[in-house]
């Protein structure tokens, strides 16, 4: 094990529920969605927040699924605020009303990240699988801004909507967002199942990058833009989660404590549980958190690479999903002996996208 001291996580991702009125085929939630009956109780989440603050966490992101499907969300936000935690709500907005927003604002919510499937209604609602969603999202954005709450709009990009990035960013400005995320689909969970239908071509990616660059100039001073590319086209992997067990801790709807949203796919060690252990003990000592922390676990070529403390060897869950070995170098890396796997996936992308597999209970393939 590395001698580097274990610093506390900066952020807690509280995945309150997997329930969601939308069915986006790019969702990174696991294929085996947790049902309502197994969800943590309010008292459990209050304890998680206490333990997070004690551990030194600064921010809590309430996420899901759709976190507004939990009636106790205002209570959890209020508790987070009382502990001095900065709170961010990651929502689709379709359940947000003037009354629920007022409750959340009164409870001390600091920020809202609102997701859009597209700028145009028909493709947006086709992707989300929920008729009427776009109007609800637009109304939600206006309510959030009218409340004086800082708003970030999030657009997930795929081959079907990649040509509309400029207009998505104009919409963000019109709505009064201060920040927008243009985030290409990340290929985990349902997104991985739908990869062949969602992955843009290299030419589309280049066009997307040009559109973001152009908008950054055009909208300078009005809108901050975060841009997340699909890492399959990169030469070097992303530093997933800022490094395993370094900055982020996830708690799943049923109380699994994870270094990232996809870590339940790693079966070689037990999955820690907040119902039986404390967040602090899990963060410091659980085998799952120690498994890939630091650099001692790395194989070559990462072990001898000067980038090993920049990208931390990339993404463990991607290595597992694509190579069957979570301890392998992320195949996205051009130095990986398995990089040809990525080139082949990209070369084999079909001209005509296959039908989408929508994210809903009981719809997972296999
Ligand atoms: Fe990152 Fe490993 Fe590739 Fe080096 S060899 S760039 S550490 S993934
Ligand atoms: Fe698990 Fe990247 S998603 S390490």
C-alpha cells in the first residue's frame, strides 16, 4: 500500500433513489436498478450526512435516479445545510414545482444542476422516453432562476444531438443559467449497452469541439461552459473520479458505499455497506477503497509512466467492462497493450444506429 496519507473525500454523491420518470438510454446507473423497497430510510441518510461532515466532506450532490422522487429531500437538504455542507441537486426537473422549489430553497439548497436531453422537444422527449418532459424542464429552469438559485444546465451528447450544441448553449443563456455542461455520454451502465447507438463519429466529435470553442468565444462573460469528451477518442484516459478513493465517495440508494458510480461491477472484494459500517471507517479501510488507491496497484505501463499521478491509470470500471480485468491499464490509453480493443470498437460502429434500449426496471438485456 502507498505511504501517501489518506485525505478525506471532498464530495459525497448521495444517490437517493434509482426511481426516475425518465428512461434515458445513456444513463450510467447500473442495469440492476435498485427498487424502492431496498432504499435507505431517512434516518440512514441523516446519519450518512453526519458522518460525511465529520469525515471532512465539503459538498453533497443529491442525485439518482431522480432525487426529487424522495419526499424527504427537503429534510436531507436542511440537515446538510445545518452541517455546513454545500448542497447541489442533480435533477431532471420534471417533478419540480414552485412549491417544492420554495421548500428546497428554504431548506438551504445552494445550487441546481438541471439536465436536458436536447434543445428541441421531439428528440428530447424521444431520448428521455417521457412525453411532456421538455416543457416541464423549461418551466423548472425559469423557476430556479426566478428563485435566485444558481443554475447549471447539463446536456448529454450523443450521435443524434451532437449537431445542436450551439443552440443548446444559447438555450442555457436564455434560461439564465450561469454554467452549462456539454457532456458526451460516458459508456457505463445503460450507456454501455447503447454504445453503438450513441457514440458519435470522430468527425462529429471534432464538429462538437468546434461548436464548444465557438460558443466559448461568443458567450464569454455570459456562460461558463464545461466540456466532457468521450474518452474512447482520447490518447490518454480521464483521471476517473480524480483517482480511486481520493476525492469522491458515492452512497447508492441501498447504502452501498462506493469509490465511483460503477464500482458495484467489481466483485473481487466485498461491497461496503453504510448500514453496518461508518463512512469514515469505510473510506479509510474498506478493501474496495484500498484496492486501487494510489499507484502501488498499477501494472506496467502505468507503473513506470510519468502520467500515473495525473490520470491515476484511468478508469477501473472501464478496464473491467472492456477487458474483464479492473486492474488493467485503461484501454483508452494509447500505451495500453489492449488499446486495439478501443480502435476496433470505433471502427465497427454501425452506419445506422441500432434501436435504443431504454432504462427502466426489467428492461436490461441478458
Ligand atoms: Fe495513464 Fe497508465 Fe496510460 Fe500512463 S500508461 S498515460 S498512467 S493510463
Ligand atoms: Fe469506476 Fe471510473 S467509473 S473507476
